[in-house]
């Protein structure tokens, strides 16, 4: 499964915010730390805010922070929200696609089970688990880095 940049950046932002829970962070700071486009990251943060994963505070002393402590944000939920259509082949899409063998294809069931297993693994991981007791990550993403 390949995750697009929006999902990748979303997970990085959430991990950054979870690693810096004691303070507000800025989009500029996160973009700089990961060497990614601030404009693109602004769009990602907006989506994360709308999804309820991130709280944004406007104004001169504003910034963003993780919504909650990260224990309720499941990686699978983030992937579902940011990716949109996760169907690996057209016959699994809501529209059904236009494949000649869809009605009798056994691959469709196998791919559906595989996608379910993939998401089940990601549903078992929270953002908090990704950063807790991870000293190396704290050094890379914390204030002192």
C-alpha cells in the first residue's frame, strides 16, 4: 500500500505535535523541521483540524497542538481520513469500476481481506504509542533539536 504525501505529512505533523505536547507549534516550524513545503503543510493541517486530530489557535501567539493526548488518535483513522479512496483496484471502489470479470473474480475478495488486515494493524496503533519512550524521536522532533 502506498500512502500519498498528504497522509505521510499528516502522520509526521501528528507525531511532531505529540512529541511537543507541552507547547504550541507552528506550521513554519514543522515545515522547517521536515524540510517540506509550508504551503502544502498548511493544507494538511487544515484537514487535520477539520478531522478533529489537531487544534488550531489563531492570532499572534497562536499555533497548533494535538487534540487530546494522542491515545485516541489511531493511525488507521488518519489514513482513512487523509487517503479517501483506499481501494487497491477499481472493482473495490464505490463506483464498482468497469472490469469485465468483477462478477466472478476471486482476487477482489482476497484484496478486500488484505486491505481489511492492513487497516486493522493501523487501527491498533495510536499516535501516542509512536512517540512514547522514543528518545531518539524526541531528540529529532523536540524543542532542543
